[in-house]
């Protein structure tokens, strides 16, 4: 029997466990295994390897689940307490943007008037108008960043505590 | 999408504490075992276990129920471990564990038993323990996902975020490696 035949059998033995083989390949392999003790031994070794892997167990630490459950419940509580604040923030942003859109022509004229009165270059007061628009988004971003920073700190604190 | 996965997805969207309690209970062994295999340390695995569930709570809305919950859970756990390793200014998990690239993942104490051996428990047969320690972690991980977790190749690929062809090749090499060490050879 050529080495190529054994190599094919060896590949099929592994393939059967990894991704499966076709019925035709199964048939060929079965016939080969009946004739070849070397490849049959390879099947046994593979079975042993997979069996050994499946037999390994990891002892669970005491109260692993209950500690995780407690932490998760505390976090759920925290998040639910924070939810109304976040909703209020988005509501405030929404109102601010709506009023901003509604008042845009008047604010534009106001900036234009102030620009003319003070002699500020057009580009500067136009940029001022743009900044006026970004203020709600900036405030929201700062609040969210502060909140995230606080969450990280709390996470570290809890880790040290537990 | 199975009904169970749908229920889990809905519960996670609502941050249902009862559901989370049940999931923690149900998956505690599998998740902990996976983390032990990944980190080769019981203490670290315990920390990551807690963090994984916090992440599940916070990112629960991202689980759509189209894939198995455990695959999503393992992917979260894996990301946490990789992030931690990156924070520690170490190499990425793949680089750390790829036998061609360098040392295996566990930071073993040469004087005493390796972290994985301690992590797996003393009652295990010494031969199996010693064999598994010699299998590079990158292969150990796929072997666990395939033969202990019995995940499909596509699911493993999702967990590892690698192509199926890579998963297959790691499985073939992992099997060879395990067979080799069980027979007394090197991985």
C-alpha cells in the first residue's frame, strides 16, 4: 500500500472529527481501516485524544455564580437609576436643537448686526453663529464623557472592593 | 432563530435581572472553563467571569438572537481577555499563542506546577493535564470550542472572528498536537 493511501486515510480520520466526511469517503475509509492496522491505530489515537479532552473538567470556585449575579443586579440598578437622567439630557438637547432651528434666522441676523456694529470680520461672526449651534451638542458630549469617566472609576473601585 | 435565543435576546434588551440570573447559572461552568483555557489562571478566569456578565448586561441590546447565545458570550469573554492583554502591553492573543510566533499564553512558574494544571484541578489525570499544557493555547481554544462546547465551525469562526478555513486549520493542527503529546511527543 502506498504512503499516499495512508496519508489520505490519516487526513480523513481527522476530517471526520473536524468537519465531517461524505458517505463515499466514509465507505472508502472503512474499507481501508479493515485492511490497515496502522491507520486503525491512528483512529484509536484520535479517539483517545478527543476523549481525553472531553474528560477534562474544571472545578468551579465557590459562589462564582452568586457573586456574578449580585454584581449584575447592582449594575442593573445603577443603569436603571441613570436612565431618567439620560432621557432628560436628550430631551433637553432635542428642545434646544428645535429652538435653535426655529430661531436660526433671527440669531443669524443678531450675529450679523453685532458683527457690523463691532466691526468684526464676517468670517468671525459666521463662526460664532456656527459655535452657537454646536453648544447643545458640546454640553451633551461633556455630560456623557463625565458620566463615562465616573462609570470607569466606579468599575475600578468595585473591582478593588470585590 | 430559535425561540430560546429570541427569548434571551428580548430579555437582554430589557435588562431582565431574572433572565441574567438564569443565564449566569446556566452558563457558569462553560464560561469559566473557557476562561480558564484562555487565561490559564483560575483567579484571572474568575475576574473575567464577572466582567463578562457585566458586559453582557451592558451590551445585551447588541445580541440579536440569530446566533447561539454561548457563541456571543464566548466572543465577549475573548474580547475582554484580549483587551486586558493589550492593556498589559503584551502581544495579541493570537500572537501570544501561535506556536510559530512565540511562547504559549500561560505565564508558568518554572518551579511549580503550571497555572493551567492548577486551574484544571488536581483530580485530573496527570497525563491529560500535562498533554493539554503542551498544546499551544491557540489550538487548545479551538479544541475546547469544538469538542467540549460542540460548537459548529461557523460558530467558532464567529467567536474567534477568523475565517472558517483558519478554524479548520487550527483544529487539524490542534488534534495533531494533542495526539502527539498524548503519545509522548512534543506539541
